[in-house]
C-alpha cells in the first residue's frame, strides 16, 4: 500500500502478525497466580505457558518451557525469588518482572532481585485479603508486552561486517516494539569517552523507570529522563518518550533540549522523526541508530540526507518490527544495515 507523506510517495509496510508473548507465572500464592492468569489469559498477545509456586519449580520450568517473560514473586519458601533470578539470569536471556508487596522487608528483597538481574518491578498489595489486582492490571499487561516482545524464531544472521568505532558528537538511538531486546543485543558497556546518547523510546510511562534502570545496567552509563532546558553531557544517556515532544538546539554553551511545537491533530507518526530531524539540523557530527520498532519518515530522512548524517539500521532479521528501518534504507542510499554485533563494535562496546 502506498501513501503520500510530505509530497513523497512511500510504501507503507503492512505489519506482520507477531506471535503472542509466552508468559511463565511464579508466585507461592495461588490467589495471586489466579489473579495474574485472569488478567492475561484473554489478552490476544499473551499466552500463559505455565505456573510455578517456588524458585525450584520456576527454574525447571524455564529449562523446559522457554518463556519469553517471567513474573516472579520475591519471598517464597525454599529457593526464593532472588536466588531463582540469579540462576535464571546466569543461564538464560529471559526478562524477569518482580511482583513485590509494599512492605519494608519485601521492598528491600525486590531491590536485591533487581540487582540480581530482574528487569522491572510491579508493586502489589501486602495483604492477601486486599489484593488490588484490578488497580495494577494495565501495568502488568504493559510490562509483560514490553519486556516479552522479541524475535521468536532463530535467525540466520550474516557474518559480522568489518566495522570500526567512529567519532560523533551525539548519538540518537530510536526504538519501539522489541526495544528492550534490541538494547540487550546491540548495546553493552560503553567506553568512558562516549558522546551524549539520546534514546527515543516508544514505551508506556509505567515501564519508564524499569527501562531506564535496565539501560543503565546494560551500558554502564548514567541514565535519566530528558528535561526541557537540560544540557547534554558525555557519558550520559537521556531517554525521551514519544509524548515528550522534545528536540535539540545549539547554544553558546552546548546542545540542550528544547520544546518542539505541538504536532498537528492529523499527524500519525510519533515525535521520534521530529527528534531525528532536529538532531540532524543541529549537531555537527551526529549518528542515528534505528533499532527494532524505530519510527522515521521521509521528512526526517530528507534532513538527515542533506546533512550527511550517519544512519545505521539494525539488521532486519534481528528485529521484531522493521518499518522504520525499511523507510530509511529505501529513501536514504547512504543508510547502512548492520548486525547487532557490528553495532556494538561501532560503539566501542567492551
């Protein structure tokens, strides 16, 4: 299907139906397991593949069922959530979302579990007589879909390309569906002379804190949410959601975030492309990485092309959603497609 955007005809790729996220539930409370099942079992994008009531059972279930994501209780008899998380994280690349009660003891345990490798936390009622599961139902679904969406089939990627690290004054990383998986595949511990990095992330607000914590752990860089008027510094990552409408401007003292004009009511594209165009027009030597689920369109591509911006597209075989990368590769001859391993080399990942 073709459509006209900014006077240009582009091919809009019909999204491919994605397999449902395979969920494994672990909680010693049968009531909590039933509550999570009730929330998720009718969702078309979630399939519950199993339940476990303690750490030993969930470890064995991971080995036999291969889930995409796990919801994990913390304080359980025998092997608790901390030990189970440590074991699973050491052997498998599967996101673990902690469900923890708001008590001093369990909050501390939840933090230990996050340190052990869990990616996010959901706070639930401390009392089995007062499980406010309805109040956190949307958050549970949002986090399961965010962390569980990833390529499901084994992909035969091409041999690693020959790449070298490049010098840039700013790096923009755009991502959407499958974004956490792309972060884990394409990034890593970054060198101490890394320029400012902006991550344009199309993720639910309820998932922002967990995503930033995960991003900081993966990269070793200080990570925070971007703010209007904030100056960009090296060895820092700034996360921008699609609702924030921030751009970048150049001042006498450096680059800083500024507020972009509101989008027209008929605008169907996320603000990610506006940020791409803003950086292309402002920075001296920017680089734009379009990872899984990234959005762009010919308006941003035109600006990036005119400024000779380095644009790198994550190899489409390793992406959940390739629409943004397809547009860049179609309309920008200088855009290149690299495997996750080659992107790591280009960034100087250790």
